[in-house]
C-alpha cells in the first residue's frame, strides 16, 4: 500500500482546500511565502492533535466558487450547508514531500509516512515525527511500516550507523549491531504482529565471514532474541497460537553441531517435533517427528505419539473439539490415503493407490466436516461426515452454509458442470454453471446457470428463469433474507433484480457499464442501493434506493456508495460538473467539497479511494493540500437519515 506521493498520491489523495480556508491558487502563491519547509513542519506539529475546523461565514468544506442553487436533494451544487450537528475535524498527518511514501492502516485510517528531515530519514505517524535515522529499512511486503491487524499499532526497522533499530508504537524496542550494517534478512525486515495485536516479532539475518562463511537467522519476539537459527529459515515452520500469545518453531543449529529442536514460547520442548499446529483453544500442540532409519513419521500430541504412517495432514476447526487427519501410508505404508476423525478411521475413506485427500473444510459450528478426495487426477468425490458422494472429474469451491447444515460445492463430469447442495445436483444441461454463492446467514445457496440454453438462477433448491439475457454480481443481504443481481434485460440494459424481480426504477446503463454495475445492501438488510442512471431518458445520473430514483444531475459522476454500520446513513462521493472537485454527500446532503489534485480528468473518482467508516458512522477520508497529508473526520448529523431519502420505505416495499 506504500505509494510515491508524486506519482500516485497527487492523483488519488484529496485536496481539502476549503477546510483550510484556501483556494486552488494557493499553490501558485506558495513561492512567495518564506521558508516553505518551516511552514510544513509547523503544520505537522500543529496537527499532532485533532482540531475542529473553524466555523466562519464559509462553512467547513465549502468552496468559495459559486455555481448556483441546488436543483435536487442529491444534486446540491450550491454553497455547502451541512445539516446542523454535522461534525468535521481535520488532523495533519505529515508534511508533504516529493518522493515521500506512506502506508495506510487496515482500519481507522492511520497513516505512517516515510520522509526526509534534511539528510536523515524519518517516519511520521498521524502527525507525530519519529526519530531520525540513516535509513528506513524495507520489509518483505511493504516499503517500511507494518500495522497490527486492528490498525492501532505500528512498527518499522531502521538503520543507525552499523546498527539496526526496531521501533514499535514510536518507541525503541531493540537495537543491535549483529546484522553488520543494518542488513536484516537480506535487506528485508520481516516485522509482524500476532492476531491479538499484543505481540510484535521480527527476523534478523546475519552472514559472517570470519573465521568461515556461514549465516543464521534470529527470531525475536517482543524484543527477546531467540537462539541463532539456520540461515535456511522457513517461516512456515513458525506457528502462532490462535489467541496470539504462544508460538512454536523448529530450531536448527547454524553450525550443525547440535540436533534440531522444537522451541515453544522461547524454550526447548522435552521432545522433538516438526510441523507444529496449535489446537483452537491455544493449549495443545500437534507435531510430527520422523522415525529413525526410514520408519515413517509419528504424529504427536503434546509430544505423545498418536499414530505412525508415511505422512499426515492435520485439520483443526476454528471451534469445537473435532480433529480430522488425512493419513497417507497407514501402518503398512501402502501408497493410499484415508481419513481419521477424533482418533478413529473413517470406514470407506480409503483412496485407491496414489490417491490423495486434497482438502478438508469444517462447518462454522465445528461439528461437521467435508473432504475432497481423489483416486486419480480425474476421479474426485466428497466425503461428508463419513458419507461418500458421487464421483466427478473435478470438485471445487467446497464450503458449508452458515447454519452448518449443508455442504456445497461445484463439480464437473462428462463435459457438464453442476452445483451440489447437500445431496442434490443442479445444472448439467447444455450451458454454463457459475460458482455457488452462499448467503451470509442461514442456508440459502444461489448460482447462475443455464436452463436449456436460457439464463437462469438457482435459488432455494429451484432453478428460475432470469427473464433476461444474463446476470452478474449475484449476492445476498446480510441476513440472507433477500438476494439480488444485476440483470441484463431484453433491451441490453442493466438493471437491479431484487428477489428475482427487475426493479423498474433501476438503471445501470448499457453493457459498457457492466464493470461499474454494483449494488450495496445495508447492514440491517432493510435497504438496497446503487448509483446509476435515470430509468427513462434522458440518462441523468442518480441514486437508486429501495425502489426510488433520486436525480444527481446530468454530468455528475459518483462512487464509493457506503452505508454506515448502523444502517442509518448513506455516504457517497460525487464529482461536480466542469471542475475537478468532489463533494461528500451524507443522506443526499453535501457536507464537504474536496478538490482533487488528480490529472486524470473530471471523471476520475479514484481520489476518494482511501476512506473508512467507523462503527459510530464517522467517515474518515485521507486528503492532502499543498503542504500536508491530512485525515478528515466527518460525523453525520442526527437530523438526516436514509429514511429522509426514501420517505421511510424499505426494499421489501418495492418487491411484489
């Protein structure tokens, strides 16, 4: 996610000139200002704490240009007047430099920016300047900064002289000259956080040439260094417990003077074991150990042997006590495979010679399993809770419904494709079958498929005609009660179909708009919306919401339609005609105008790509002005609702 501001951020980030009380001419005047560098550093220092935008005669987000009065609720092109109670704040995140790089957190829109302070490298995090270093070191997957899964913590590696320094949440965690000039794992600093966001780990790599050439990798957990490991470190041998508090890996002596060992939470285990896997309660460990002199492999549970075979693959569900083991070889090392569930062999699960068990999936409640088995490369079948299904050439997309009642998969045989739901086959006629779509809740399954060459949709165990030329973007509401898709109607236009009924007020345009034809359900499953065109000529742009069309204007380009988590508000970004500006609309009311530095033209909406909606409905938008990178926070007013656009209706009211 790192990007060069000169190459991408100016084309994607937003210019919030109005919030700053400036105009687009500020850039031209900047050459007359003394010490620009001083100004942007002062701006960054001022931005260390969020500050409320001022409330002068010109409202926050209001542009100084005048374009006449509003023509409709969704086309507020006049002066911006946010509803009473709308809260807009800004936070300066970093000064803006050519060649700077920034990383955006997965949640909360926290930003870490790598820039220069004179000749030194520095990281700004949410407006706070970090220590100066000779170099910010790259990582395996980013240019320098790693975030925790929740987005609230950050870490990076830096070089200071011949030492490397690990910084976590703005504080120094570790410093060492062991890596000889800051070279960490071949120049990559592999930083990471555990799943619970509490612990940070990294790997440092060292190559020594005196007295002889050899190298090692050191694993460091919460700043505590583990013994030096072989330079052939394989991170797949490192296993973290589901709760994020424990770890296990295989240690190899880099000098090859000691046997390999299993390390658990920094201490050698009392037994040897590889391929560590934690149980879902994070209390126990499955491992495997080779039997001396070619005697196969032992499967161990906390070091105690469970069974011996040629090889094992252990599958552990996220919840429950079930454990499924795919065993190859068995006691006599015959080249076939079978299933063992909770220590007992599944009758009839043996494959033929060289057959394999390709995958095992579990139901959400952890009480059921399904396995894809293959006797040869062209003979596959599914075993569900010990019962073998029909044989196919291929099986894929195996999953359970959210209520854990039914296994679903896609299959093919004799040149025909099928969707299998439980023990029922659907499809098989001439024509294609698309992958199954499983509802987020309940047990509903849907899929596009042909009915004697005519487009149809599988839903609730029946295949119904689409009454059109095709469909795309098949999906369910969050509660699974409704399904929808984009229908290619008889006139080759694109419309939304809700529960199989084409919505007359919906219009995505012609087939050329197919890639942009998307809809969204509200989290409470009561509303459905999309951006598109008027249902009848002229093709003005507008919003479809619960069966109602709301005009936005003939030249308006809009995007990023998003419901708030409580389903009370609806956001979107709207580009104003004739200018390279954007407006943020909440429930059809413009609350801020955002000028883009994009050079792609007025039809580019990528400028609003970095945004996040918090649980309380607050919208966070990444922005920039001539001097700084900023985060704009917009909290909607309680005086507007989605209901103000629909008159209080829901999508069920428009579905006969």
